[in-house]
């Protein structure tokens, strides 16, 4: 066997670094030559649902407050199959999906100040616009536009893949917990193995100073992820009486705050019963009785909350885009702060996305991934999407 000596090892590291630099130079050159179109993955008919298709779309010029990103990586969110099924933002297809983005800035609008061409960035695409899933698995580059306030520099220590797992889920957890969790609070976050849930548990336990974080799951893996994320107690929501368990842990009072990001009508009723008198029940999305978006159903949740004097707080990232009036300067500053803290806390190892699976950006792989997300099976933490092999895997 030949053991490389120190000099040989140093030579091979140097060669690797030079190859890496050459690759980055190539990517930069390509970034500067922006093609007119790219092959994306999305829906081509109103409410077509899954499966998504490959669709050729123009690469758009950034408006004054927008950044054009050459995409390295993305991740899957339930929102994507819901948009394809319901088209509830009223878009005219074709619509390319892939709203979480990391990559390199390819062009900037005239008013953009905080990032420049060539910067490695992380962003959430405008939810009224197109995303960045390419159908060519890096064979040809793909591009997406993001507003400057939703675009932040990517820390060097964070890979494009991890970074792209953050925007939508992190902002959802941030909107639910930042400013609502008090130091020492007992917080119940159901579904601590989910995309939003595991980040929310980390945020409450490691950053916001919650005294006790309680979570739940239905599989040994998702319950383990909730524990790993910092939950002090994790229950099985299919078998345990969690409200009774929380009462035991809090001398009969109940949790100070529940953050429910599960979109489960049955779950809402259970988690509403776990809040203490005068506490807060924070729900992500449209809330009880409306989760299908198609029909409204009667929900007992408001009656349960009112009877206990619990504050019902609704957070909804999507609303910022469906109701532009609420996306004022204050809201923009809040979202920008969220994106900035996402990078900072990930860099410090405090709120770190768990990538349960990584898939290539192909029509087939994305359809399979979204179907499994929809069925609620086999999704642990986040599913990351490699949009450009060279950028997502080799470079940071
Ligand atoms: N409107 C918005 O701003 C917005 C933004 C982001 C997300 N969302 C919505 O929020 C939901 C969650 O998103 P996600 O990315 O976190 O999805 P996800 O990764 O599929 O996670 C769903 C989680 O919910 C848990 N769960 C399901 N039913 C439950 C119940 N009855 N009690 C406790 N936990 C339960 C699951 O636990 P097990 O796997 O252990 O069963 C899983 O951990 C989706 O519907 C998404 O569309 C809305």
C-alpha cells in the first residue's frame, strides 16, 4: 500500500483547490451570460395538480427591487403541490415552482444595494412569481427572481443545500414564535419532526429561551428528530392524551403557548386544549375550518379558545403575497430580519435544517417527492433539491 507523504497530500489538496477555483470561475462566466430561457418544473394548466411537467420559460429581467438568482439548490414545501392543485394566487400558467432558493446573483435591479452580481445568496422567491426548479438537473442553468428584502448573503460555512432548506419553513417558525415566546415559557410545538416543526422546536429551545419545549410526532423517526431539535418531552399524537400530559408537566395549568403548524383539523382541536387559561394559540396558515381552502367546515377551536380566554394568533407567510396591502415597510423589515437571523442562527449551529432526503431537480424526482410530502409519509425535516450539481455539491 502507498501512503501519500505530507508533500503529496499538500499537492493534492492544492490541485483540488485549483480545480474548485476553475469551476467557480466557469460558473461566474456562465452567470454573466444569462440565457433567454430555461427548462423549469411547474404546472401548465390552472389547477392541474400533480404531476408537474417540464416547461420552457423566459429568464426574466429583475425589476428595480429584485434580484435574479442562478439557482444552485432548493427544497420542497407542501405549498408547492397546493399551488399546483388550487392555483389560489390566481397565476396564469405556466408557473415554475421551487420557491426556496440558494445560488449566485446573476443580475440586480436598479434599486438593489445589499447584494451584487456574483454573491452567493439565499432567498425566498416572490410567492406571486416563479420559482427555480430546473428540469435539466444542472444540464442547463435555471433562474429565479426574488425581492431584495427576501434575499440575504449565504454564510460561507453553510452549504447551498442546507441554506436552501431554510427560507419558507424558517420564516414560518419565526413569524409564529419571535416576539411571542417569553423566556421560561412552556411551549408546545406539535409535529417537531416536520419541516416547520423541527426548526420551530430549535428556535424555541435554543434561541428564544423557552423553559420547557414539548413536541409530538407519529413515528419513532419524527419523534427522535423533535428530541434532537431540543424538545424536552415528545409525545405520540396518535396514542397519547397530550393535553393531559402537558397538564401533568405544568401542575395542571397547560402550556403558555402552542404553535401549531400541522394543518390538521383534528390536531387543532387537541392542541387548543393544551393551552393554559390566558395563554396563546398560534396557528400557521388559514387556520381551523379552512385548511382545505376549498370548503369551510365548522370548527370547535374558537369556542375552546374563547372559553379558556386564550389569544388566537394567526400567522400566514402567504398572505403577504396574496394581500399586498399588508406587505408594508414594517412587514418587509420583519421578513428581512427573519432571513438574516436564519443565516446567523444556522451559522452558529442554533437552528440547523435537518435534510432528511436530497433529490435531483428532475420532473420525476420532484413529483415523487411532492407526492410523498402530500401523503404525509417518509418526510423527515426537509427534502433538499440539487438544482445545479456543480454549484450545490462542490462549491460553498
Ligand atoms: N401559509 C403559510 O404561510 C405556510 C407556510 C409554511 C407551511 N405552511 C403549511 O404548514 C403545514 C406544515 O408544513 P411543513 O413543511 O412543516 O410540512 P411537513 O414537513 O409535511 O410536516 C408536517 C408535520 O405535521 C405533523 N402532524 C400531522 N398531523 C399532526 C397532528 N394531528 N398532531 C401533531 N402533529 C401532526 C407531522 O408529524 P409526523 O410526520 O410525525 O406524523 C409532521 O411532522 C403544511 O400544510 C404547509 O402547507 C403554511
